[in-house]
């Protein structure tokens, strides 16, 4: 992050804050697209199943 100029002295720079905002918008768009037509209950159920599956593999 420092190499990109996003971080200086352990803090985000103005460029870092701008990059963070852009990345957050992209992630939000991806998430909205991925969840189209899926109810909150269906999402929670799927996440629960995936957690149990991951636990079975630990």
C-alpha cells in the first residue's frame, strides 16, 4: 500500500482513502449482483451450511 502511495506513517493517504472508496463501491456492486433474487433468510441459511462444511474440514 505504501508503494502505491495509499499509506504513509501507518495511515491512509488521500489517495488511499479514494482507493478504499472505489474498492468498496466495486465490492458492493458485486455483492448486490450476486445476491439478486436471494432473500436474507436464504442467504443466512447458505452461510450457515457453508460454515458447517468448513468446520467439517478443519
